[in-house]
């Protein structure tokens, strides 16, 4: 009996132990499920019954300054999947196969996505309407379509570097779309619906629609017409000269508003993935280059402001100048001889500007370099602006000062340089460049207005006006002649600079050429810059490549703005603004052209002798005289001899001496205009003329 009782007690103890162990294990499991993994399992349960579909907002419209659409949002269907529903249908593989055929996707990868443990999966975003229709008609379980918006650029490549691109998630990636993404992007919405175990919406359960908030609209400072004109001319020079890259900017100097900004090579933002990534680089603000002689504008402004020179200050150029152990020369070390400061600007004399830099001094030069904004960003509302490169002041030597004064050593961006020169055109006031005028909501209410912002009074108004007159002479008589536009007063400066290679040394076979100018010079409506990187061909100079593009831009913009040519009444109105006038070079011009030049500058003419060609003038070219003063021109008769027929040769790129010999050997008479190398002739090459005919050839200096 005792043995039996002991056995029973052992069995009861064992049973109790097993029961206790089971209870502990079960309790542990409950604790594990309820507390350790409770949140995770609750979330999975929620995912199993909740259907949360995102609803994208529409990005705001981007307009030009006149309300023309440059970037809009259009509707497109996107395909999504609810993996739980797809798996519940038991047709995962069949669904993957059908969708893969329509959407041109990999079937295995699609199958993996359809069977993931998640409540929502994007299959393909923003598909074509015909594909959307096919999928909708198939009524695949767990597969749905939702409407999204995508960016569309109705003008194609126009202003592509300004507008930038947007990604598939309705997010700005580059350009204005990126810079103002928080304003333009809007806020996403959501559709939330609770389903039961067989995928039926539960009537009294959670049903919620959170509407999206569409983005605000941008009104740019860009003018679509001016942008088109600028891009047309930039395309022409970029393609004709087979350049590596190029940029052009048109700016209102009084407000800092950018009227046009373009870079080459370009791309179509509607299909940006079809182009090399490098095409999307905005050369106008992202890249730096040594400006060459265009930088002489700011050097001249410094010198005049510090009163170390004036218009009549004289310089002598033997063709080169020694700075320490280094020798700096003008092109081919050709001497310019004795000249005034105004003539030094016209001839773009390196020797004179080295001397001017020495007169300014290191301390003052860096003071103005900083004041003009070099070596720091302008703050334009576009992403990726480069700050430029300046020689650190603490290690700058006299040779650095000399080369900086003539436009080398420092590197700038096109936007920096045009901002600095705009200060000269705007009576010394530098304005901050900007791309956006207003931000408005979908009801037309102005959310934000960008007002013109004065950065600094860099130079005095009197100095700015005086320099404007000198820069006008650069276009009339100097290296910028191909920017001259009949009937308008144009001021500007050419630039040609060697590029620095990967080894840090100047390259002998690549230059960056440019022209920057403004018009009308006495009351500038616009400032424009054209920069061409590594152009190919002959005569690789800013005056030959960039200046003609500038001229065509200004000509068509003025026609678009309906700005009339100058007449005597308008000249009288500006008499108080500019007291002294530079006398144009009239020698060898036909009488009609000479009189047109004299009248356009508000001067009077006295004609001596008979004939049709000017052979002498008083005062001489580039003299500074009062407006309304008299210029005496002496005429010379020139009668062509009769004889046989001759085909005119192509004279471009030849010197006056070479042209004179060629034409003399053919029995033709040369009427030269200017000096340097030939760039234009009349009649044109290939035309047949009689022996003794007059051939008019225009020459332009090669000095930059």
C-alpha cells in the first residue's frame, strides 16, 4: 500500500510539474506574442486589412514673365499592387506574366514584387494611356491604377538649364524645379480603406481621403521670346565652331532680372535620360573660366574710381612689359605705341593694363575685386552656382597683380561677370541676379514677390558714365567692331583667354572666347554675355566669334521691344548725361556711312572736297570732343578703271598688307576699314567684277 501511495504521489508531482512547465511555456509564448512582438503583429494585421494608396499632388506651373507656360503637370496612370490580394487569388504567376508583357518588365522580378510581405507595392509609374487601358480591362485581382501627375515641358529644350527636371516621385531634381521644390512640389494626399478577409470594403470601418495640396506657381523673370533669340544665336555659334560648351545670359542691369539664360550642349527635359548627364550641366553658373580682356572693364572701373588714370592719361606700349623676371606681351608682341587710356581700352592693350594694375596697387585691387563679387557666389536662385577662383591675397605677388589686371589668373563664372559689368551699366549699383519674379497660388494670389535687391554701390555714377562712353569706343573703333549695331549706341568688351590644362599649365590649342556688352550705352536696357569654350576654326578671338552673336541678340531683342534707333531729338535728351563724345574713325569710309556715324553720336560734319571716300578727318579718331561739335572730313575722288572681268578672292583672315598686294596684283582697288585682319568684304568672295573695281574690306584687331 505504501508503495502504491508513493507511486501515485510521484505521478501527481510529475503531472503537476508538466502542467506548471506547460503553463510557463504558454505564458511565455503569450508574453512573447502580446508584448515583444505585439506591435509588429498588430501592424501586419493592419496591413492585411488596410488599403493605403498615395495620391500625388500636382507640381505648380512655371511661367515666363508674360504668363506663357514653360513647365506644366499632366496626368498619367501608375500601376500598383496589393500583394495580399494577389496571393489570395492564387494567380500570382499568371498576373506577373500578363503585366510583364504589357509593361515590358522582367516576369521573375515582377513575381517577386507581387509576393512580397507588404501592404502596397508600386509596379510601374506613369505609364502610357494605351497600356493603362489594357490593364484596366483585364481586371486583375490585387492590381490597381491611380492617377499621378508628371512634369511636361511644352517648349522642349527651351530654357532647359533654367527649368531643370523632376523625378518620377514628383520631386524637383535640378534647376528651378529643384531650387523651389518646397513651394512648387505641393503635399501628397492618401486614400485609406479598411477591407475584410475576402477583400470587401467594410462599410462602417475606416474610410478616409486626405486630399493632396497642389504646388504653387512660379512666374520667372525669363522672357520666352528673348530666351528663344538667345538660344538661336548660341546654337549657331556652338555648332558652327564645334565648341565644347557655350553660354549666354541676358540681364536687366537696373533690377538684376535674368531675361534669358542658356548653356550648350543642351537636352530635352521631357526625355532627359536619352542625353548624356554632362548635357545637363549649366555652364553659365556651374563652370569657371579665365575671362581674359572682358575683365579689363572692372580694372578700368577701379582705376577711374581711384583716380589713378583719366580718359586722357597716356601709355606707351612697345609690345611687351617686364614684371620681375616675367615678360607679358600683347598678341604677337605687336606694339601699340603711344595711346590714351580710352585708346588702351579700344585696343585691349595688355601692356597698358599691366601698368594700370600697378597704379591701382594690390590692396585697392583686392578691395574692388571683392566689391565686384568675384570669388563668391552671386546668390542667384539656381542650384550649383560656383564661387569662382581668385588668387589668395596673402600669397599674391606683383606678377599676379599684373595678370589679374589684364584678365588672367582669376577664374569667374558667366553670371559673376555679367553681374559685375551690370554695375557699370547701372551707374555703379550692383543688383542681385534672380530668376523668379513672383510665387502665386492656384487662385492667382501672390504668395511671394521678389523685389530687386541692391547689393552694393561699387563705383560712383560719374565714373560709370565715363567708362560707358569709353566702352562704346571699343565697339566703334576697337576689337569689338562686329558687335556694332547701326542706329544704336553699343558698349562692350571682347575677351580671349587661354585655358588651363590638367597639368596646371596654359594650353596652346584651346581658348575661351567671349563678349560682354550693354545697350543703349547711355541708358542700358540690357546687358548680355556670350562665352564660347574651345571653339574650332580660324580667328579664335572673342571679337570674331562671340561679338557677332551678341549683336544679333541685341538687334532682335530691340526689334521685339520696339526700341527705335537714335535720332537728333533723343540725342539732345541725353546731352546732360554724357558731355564728351569719342570721335569715330571715318577714314576710308564712304561719305554716307561717315555722315551716319557722325550724326548717330550727336556731332556735326563739314565736308571739304569732292569724291566718295573720306581720306582725312579732323579731329582724329578717338578724340574726345563736346557733343554737337564739328568734325571736318576731307573727301577724295576714286574712279575705277575700265577693263576685263575678275573673280574676287576670299580675303578673310589676311592682313592689310596681304590684302593690298592681292588686290593690286588683280588690278583692284582696296578701300580698307579699320586695322588688323580682314573679316568682311564687299563685294563678297566669288563675285565677278571689272578691272579697277573698288573692293571694300573691313579689318579687326586681333588683340584681346
